[in-house]
């Protein structure tokens, strides 16, 4: 079985150990031949993606588990989607993904009020306040991002859980914007991780 | 193959206040804890529904499509439900963090 | 709290998020979603878990 790691463009230099590539048009399909399903394999998949991020100008990560019986089968699958893959690669060209999460102290949980109306008013106030906090951060970060993907969190302690597609050269500015925001709101917990290969922006229509 | 590049660009805030002191939660299949595990699952779903419904009601309240009477009754219901949830959590020794199960890929599909 | 001076904490946080991303994000061509991967805990995502990793390791110092 063939295990697909990712698609790439502008791949330079030797691939990592145990990793092969096959090209179809402007698309390099990056694969391996061992198909285990352990935690170790999952981590290796991630490490290969990291290595690709350093060697290619565009990386489209494949979700773990994309398997093909032969290299020819993989090649055929790529050929039949070549244009869409080339477009998807162009969308993430020169970019990395940065993930930002914001949490608030659990004290924001609903409290007993004198009556139902008071309760609803108080809740509305909290919801509006949180929405404002989130949109001010998102606005500041979108200034440095090509695109964003925000998780919808109907019920969570997280106020914001989003990924941003950022040009490599803009990573420093993006990180500085996160730091400024965190400094402005010390009551919030803010985590920024990355750079990741742009898996949240790997949509192939 | 490269090693782990430092992936945490920044970490801000009083993280201690939103963390737990135990390993992440799973649904327990150990017979001695089955009841607690079931309670955890059921209460998680109830809490999720409560929050979803409350959000929807708040949205309608914002839009002005609820009259005062409805707002009062809804608010009263959500408040009482939240209180009952607190009691049940106490009964089963569950904390807020325990009612935050994520279903992995399924969770994301929903 | 300056955790970035502690490489081991970062490593732990990174692995959790890496596993989550690899399992849940990326191109899907074959249409099969991996629901069960031997030895990998799928109920294991989110800021809370990242922070848990941080705090658990903090306390173990």
C-alpha cells in the first residue's frame, strides 16, 4: 500500500528518508510505502509535513489515512484532479499556517440572577462582550493573513479557535500582533502555535 | 527529516486558571466507573444542548423576536437548568472540564 | 508565565496539536475518514488539552 503524505510544488533538494515523490504536471505527490496506523506513524506523518514545509514553496497536506494500492493508482488519482490540485497549491504558495486560541477564565459561567429577564440580559452582555473581544483580535490578525479559518464553537470554554494562512515573510508581524493583543487583555489566555503546513486551507474542490 | 521546530510561538495569560490537574478526560469503561462515565456523557450532551438553546434564545432576544414574557420564562428555565446541572455534577464528582468531550473527527463533522 | 524557555513543555504541546492536525485536517481524496487509529487517542484536542499538557509538566518539575 502507498501512503500519501501531501502534495507539493516547488520542491527542491532530496526528500526526507523513506519518502518518494511522483510528478504530474505542476503537482508533486509525496508518498511513502509503509502503512502502519500507530501513534508513531501519525507523528512521522506530521514530521514529514514539517520537512516538506522547509523544502517546498507550496505544501498541501493530506489527511492521515490516504492510501492507494499502487503508485500507478496514486498517479491516476492525481492526474484526474491535476488542475484542481494546481489551483489549491497556488492558493497556499509561500504561506504557512498559524493557529491562535483564546480562552477565558471559567468564571464566565452563568450565575443566578433575580429573575429570568435579568439572567438573559446578563448572558447577552457576556456574549456581546466576548464577540467584541474575538472580532478585535480577528481583525488585527487578518491584516497579516491571506485567509482565515475559524472554528465554530457553540459551546466551549474557548472564545476563539482559528487558523490563519500567512505569508512566510509576514509571520513576524503576525506574531507581534498576537503579543500586542495578549498584552492588552491580560485576563485572557492566548496561545499561538506554528508555523504549520497549511492543512486547514487544503481544500480541493 | 527535521526535528520538532518550536511550534509554540507564544503563550500568554494565567494558564493555571483554565487548566486541570489530571490527564485529559475519556469515557471510562471500567465497571467501577461506568455510572460516572455514563453520567459524564449524558451531562455533556445536556450541557451542550442547554448552551446551544440558550445561544439561540439570546440571538432571538437580540433581534427582538421574543416578548418580555418569553424572555422571562426562557431565562428562568435556563437558569434553573444550569443550577440543576451544577447539582448533578456535584453528585457525580464531575467538573466543568469533564463535560467537554471532543469526538475527534466526529466532533468536527457535527 | 514564560513557558517558552522550557523546551520539553513546548515539545509536549506541539505533539498534541500535531497529532490533532494530522488526523483531522488536510486533503481527503479517497473519502475515507480515519475514525480509529491503533494506539492513538482521538478524544484529545483543544486548547484545554494543550494547557493541560503545559500544567501537568509544570507540576511535575
